[in-house]
C-alpha cells in the first residue's frame, strides 16, 4: 500500500521518510497550518482508509477525521487521547504520541501507541485482560521512571492471567544504548543469576525461530521462549514463559504477538527520543556557536545557490536570511574575480583567503576578508565562505598611519624650529640696524616695519611649534573661573567697542573653585574669543560665554564652559580637523591656536568640542572635572 505524500518541504522529505521507515506502529506526519496531511507509513495509510478524505484527493481530511486536533498541547512532545471520526460518523478515542518536528512550519509526527492495526485484526482488546494490558502499557510509556516502576506490574498481570511461574523480557544488545536497559535486564539477573550458558542457548534458539515458540527442557520444568525483531530486522530480544500449559498456548501466542509489537514500538520510541535529544543538543550547540561567532558564514550548493547564511553575514550586507537563501551568491558577493575565483581547487590550497571590497545593501563599499573552502558529503559538494568585516581593521590601520605621519611631522617641525631660531636672531639684529640706518627716511622706516611684522609672525610660529612639541608644564592653583573669565572679557572691552561687537557673560554666584593653570587657561579663552572676533571680519557680532555645572552619564558633576558667536560658521570640510596643527580658517592665521587650546584642556583632564552651522554661528564647549574628581 502506498504512503500519502503531498507538498512536504523538499529539504525535510528525507528526514520524514526516515521517521516513517523506523516506525512499525501507525505514524502520520502533518502540518497544523491548514491542517494538512504530509506523509504516512503503510500501517497509518491502512488505518485511514476508513476515514474522510479531502474531496478529489487521497489526502486525509484532518478537520473531519480528527476534529479535536487543535487541542494538542503546545509543547514539543506529548501523549494525549484524540477522537477519530470514521466515514460512518463513528467516534473512537485513541491514545497517540505527538512530536513537534519543525516549530517554524508547525509540523508534527503522530504515532498511534495503542497498536490499533493489530488490535483491529486480532481483536485482542476484546477481553478484560487485554484491556487491562492496553491500559497498563499506555501508562508505562509516560516516561522512563514510570516504565521502570510498572514493569513488574506488567509481568505480574501476565503471570496471573496465564498461570505462569515466570514471565520475563530478555532485551538484546540493541537496547544497551538506552537507560531502560538496566531496568529490563535486572529481573533476568535476579531470576537466572550468572547462568550465561542457559541465556545464550535461549537467545540462539529464539533468534533462529522468531515469532514462534521454542521450548528448552529444564531439570524441573520446561522453559518456553518467543523471539522477535525490530522494524529494521534487528533481533530485539525474547520473552521467556515458565509453566505454560498447552491449553493456554494459543492465547499466549496471541499475547506474545501483541507484546512483540509493543516492544518493537518501544525501541522505535526510544530511538526517536534519542534522535530528538541529539538533534536538540546539536541545535543548541549550533545556536551557541551562531550567537558567539563574530564571522559571517555562507554555505552554497555546487551551483553557488545560497543554502544557509548566519545572522552576522546577513547583517553585514543589510539583508535578512530569508531574503538571501535560494538566491545566487554572485548577487550578494559582487567581485571582479567572480565567485569561482574564491574557491581553492588544489589539495595544497584547499582554502583561499583574500580581501575583497564588497557592497552593502545601502551601496556603501566595505573591505571584507573571505575564506572559502569546499566540503563533500556523499555525492553532494558544498561551498563554505567565512567572511570577516575588515572595516574597523582598515580604519585602525589608516589611523595608525596618520598618527605615525603626524609624529614624524611633529619631530621634523621641532627640529626645523630649532634650526630657524639662529637665522631669526640674526634677522632681529639687522632689523635694529635698519632702524638706525633709516635716519628719518619714512620710506625706509616703512620697509623696516614690514620686515619686523613678518619677523614677529615667524617668531610666534616657531615658539608655538616648540611649545607643541614638548610636554606641557602646568602651574596649577585654585581658580575662580567666573572671575578669570570676567577679567579676560574686560581686557577685550576696548577691542569689542571698536569693532561693534557685543559680549554677554553672567557670572554665576558661589561657583565651585577649579584647580588648574590660570595662565594656560587664559590663553585658551583668548584664542576662542579672538577666533570669534576674526570670524566677524569687521561686521557686527555677538559673543556669549556661559559657565555652569552638568552631570555626565555616570552621574559625576563637571564644569561646562561654552563660548559661542553668530558668525558665518566653520566650513563643513574643515570642522573635523579644526583642532589639528596648521589648520586655520583665518586669512592670516597660522593654525596653532586651537591645537594648543585642545592640548591645554586635555592636560587638565578635560575635553573641548565644536559645533558649527553654516551661516548660523559656532559653539565651543569645554568640559572640566571638579576638583574633588580630578584625583
């Protein structure tokens, strides 16, 4: 009889067939989405011949045949009783065991653990004994502990019914992998002790005469054995019956046939539980690996169609896994060499590693190290790609190169400044001689003044270079910042008035004292105010200074000093490098003021930042630690 087979996912069809092949009891695989029957084994197909089908098909109508299927508990494994409604609208209650195979697709495997096909053919469940046997066996399958505790009840029930002196099941070695093996073997050890010769003789006789009685004579009585095998044709073990009379032999044969089916089903059930445990363990391990691995993983078939992509790789490109699986890898990894060039072909070069520049979904290009290798499983070939985003590594490398270049330029500038000093001193002497030689000649004096102005600029530049190239020495003392800023502004009042600039500053009362170097801080504030004045370029303007306290993310209090103006702002292409030496937006600037200011603030364990808006002004913010938090 053919099995039903409709629309099961292709990648799981082999797994479904394996499950059905392992099970001798009626088993059907179905999806709770629909619901929809996917596959059955032969016993289940025979069982469902009397149940409603979907019109025009050979597929079981689950809604009609099993009306209460939706009451199955929402957990991976369970044993429940379900109503089955046949073509005559009769309802029979059967016990089944459900296993959740695929949570995402809501696919289940259901096994009729009451061996209904056997009981229907033989009508073994008609008597009180067989009903008791069926009920006891169903309860034993609840879990391993219950099975161990009730095994002796099973033996007692059979012994009493058939007037036996002993009834036992002798498991073969295939049960040794399960924890129930000791429970099944313990009664045998108690009964026969170390009589290995007798047990080997019985096992040999039972394995050669399966599903039939064989009798061995003992000194006091006869010992009858009944052997059977699993659905895979492996010898499962044998039952031993002591004291069996001829009048009970027919019913005992029927009993052994039923018990053979039950213990075959037990082996299948234990195998499924073991496989489920192994699968769950492997899935848990894979989940841990996937959650902790930092590289992207992509697996394709031999045609380079994506079969698997982990979350890291999907995020790397800006797609979800569902958007990538099934598509060609070349749609994702766009390289000039092509995908084939990433795979190593020789035995010595089984893995290729290279850095390629790939595209994110946004279009942004990023460097990526790609390791590629092939895996052969049976007749199938798979390509495995391990991807490592090199963006941070590349940025770090470039930053290191820039710092190295800056260090070299700093050393070179310091050396150059020292070399320039001697010519500067000579120039200063000649400027003094020029003034003496002018003898009142105004044209001669005007030229000397221009030379002197350029001399002063070079001198200041050399002094700044030398100051920046050596460690900054601070002479710290307790400072009233409100008073310091007020005094600095007062010195600028005449300059403000001449240029029609308005300056606002409201000193706060009882502001905490700060421990720092007043002269270097004065240089910082003068640089900021001077930059704002120069930015107005002769136009009217407003400069605002504020002094306040704020808390950082960790709850510590800091001093916040802001200096803002409503000038034209800093060009966007220069704002990121505004604190670097030689960077200036002034017509006659040398680019050292803000670089020195940042160095002074940093030496006070503070930070300085800038915000600028084209046509809307510039704001500098200085954060300094309070005295009790400076260490």
